[in-house]
C-alpha cells in the first residue's frame, strides 16, 4: 500500500495548523496510508497537540530550534518523510 505524507510548517499558527489537521482527519483514506508531519519552525509558543485525537493518520511533530523559513522547514519535513518511507 502506498504511503502518502503531508508536510505542514507551523510558525505561531497553532489555530491554523489545528484546523488543517482536523480537515485532514476527514480525508477518506482508501488504498493508501496517510501520515502527517508538522514541523514547528521555532514558534514563540511551542506547538503541542494530542496526537490521539486524529484516527485517520499518523502524526509526527518535529521542533526546529531555528526558524528555517518556509522552504527550509519543508526541506526538513520532506527529508523526514522520505526517511520514513514516503512514496
């Protein structure tokens, strides 16, 4: 079964990121496995979430000590996804 990853870069946007995750939890997952990686890009307030509230995908959180910008944050998240077997 293919593994599809969604990568999200968060920077002080807890509400937007949570809204995005809730929307992803509504995706019909048929014929593939869905995994989501959220990279917190050195937000002023640490992004914390109960991973168990999402039953439609596996959620990984990565914390960056430095703000890498959007592209840099995506690069870290994508590298992590590839290491975990993204198709």
